[in-house]
């Protein structure tokens, strides 16, 4: 009787081992996780997933700072003793008088960064007087309050050019009488930065 029980146990154990070694068995060994550093297909060769790729969030003021530094480094002469006026940046089209808030915002940032670099800057939008109104007290103007007798010899001007990846900004400081360009600067603002700007609606193609 004991011999029969032992033989039965041996047969059962052999059957279990045969089933576990059966290549047609439905039970598959658990897949090993991929290493974290593995380059996954369709991820442009990045080690990190595409959804975690860093997005360029450089603000417009930083591009204006780059332009101001380029202007200072490229000046063929010492910075002019007379103040430099700053005009709105315009689209490079057949009229050259079509601007938008992007061109105006960059111009406003250039006031700050050029003055910090030691350039004498003239604000032509400052009126002849301060206007006191119920809405506030205003020194800036675009209308009849401007001072028509301003003596400006240099102006910072520039253009905006749309390309496939964003907007190219070209600026230069020019002597108004001699038309001599004494400094230049150029930056490329990607579409990703423009789309994240505080007021996306104002950035439009010409």
C-alpha cells in the first residue's frame, strides 16, 4: 500500500513538471520592465518621454535684453551723447508702417534694457504737460500733447519678418540726418514663445 502511494506521488510531481515545461502552456513568464534610460521608438531619440520635454518659456523681455546687448556690442562708435529715440518695430512689407502690440512691446522693453546699459534714451511719447483727469494723471501721449520741438538725432528702428518657425526681429540705431547705421541686433522668437505670450491675440501676421 505504501509503495503505491509513493509511486502515485512521483507520477503527480512528474506531470506538474511536464506541464510547466510545455511550450504551448498558456502561462507566460512576467515581462521584465524596461530600464528607465531606454530610448523608446517614436520619441525622437529622447531619454525622457516626449510629454516631459521642456518648453521654451523665455519671455519677450529677455529677447529685448539680447537685442540691447547686441546693439551695444556692435556700435562702431562710442554710444551717442545725444539721446536715442525708439520707434515701434514694423512688419517688413511694402508700407513699413504696419506695427502691432508685439512691435510695441519689444520697443518698450528696449527702453528699459538700453537705459540700463548706459545709453541715453529719449521718450518721444512724453507730453508737454501732465494731464490730470478723473481716470488718472497722464504724462504719456500719442496725440496733440506731444512736444513737436524735440531735437532727436538718433533713432532705434526695426522690422519683423515671419518665417516658418517664428518671427525674426531686426533692429538698428540710425543717425536721422546722415542715415548712418551705427549698431544692429537680431533675434529669432519661436512660435512656441509667441503662443505663450501674455496676450496671444495681438501677435498676428501682416
